[in-house]
């Protein structure tokens, strides 16, 4: 066992438990601060915090739309879409709660399963138009 400053032994397990308890307390405080932003009755059903792979995918899709807007002159996004992308980017980047409706409108391809769980009227609101192709020979 390691020796302490006074020549006694240091209880490593007690130090680890104290560090773990401190870390858990800090995480609980951060969570409580974040939950304060929610209106308890309404927002927990209508807002979500993007984390992990979903956050990375949403930020990637936003970057894709921004790059395609800047590089290709035939791509022109509506100013309202650009504004919504900026709001989504700010909230996702800073770990703020984001309205589910905004996420479903901007990147519905990443949240197909969540959209499919909605009722029929809400599913229609988030349906993306399908691209149809016709071959040159008419088929």
C-alpha cells in the first residue's frame, strides 16, 4: 500500500469513493440546472436534448445543408429553413433542449422511428416529398 505524508498508509478505496461521490454530485447539479430550463408539464414531452450519435448526425446534416447551400448555386434554401437550421445548430451544439417538431422538420430522415410512433395527422406533417424518377424510354 502507498505511504501517506505522515508515514501511515493511504486508503486508496476511500479516496476513489470520495472522488466518485464528488463527480456524481457535480453531474447531478449539472442535470438539475439543465432541467430547470424545462417547463415540467409541457416541455419534457415536446423537447429533447440531443446527445451521442444523434447529436453528431444532426450536426453533420446541418453542415451538409450549409455546405451545399454555399457551394452549389442551384441549391437555394428558404430563409426560414436557414433560420431553423441555425436555431437547431445552436441548441444542439450547446446542449440546450430542442423542440421535437423542429428536429423532425429539419432532419426527419434521422428520426423515422420516432415519427412513425406519432398519430397519422402528425406523421403527415413531417413527411418528406418523395423524388420520382422516369426513365428516358418512358418506363
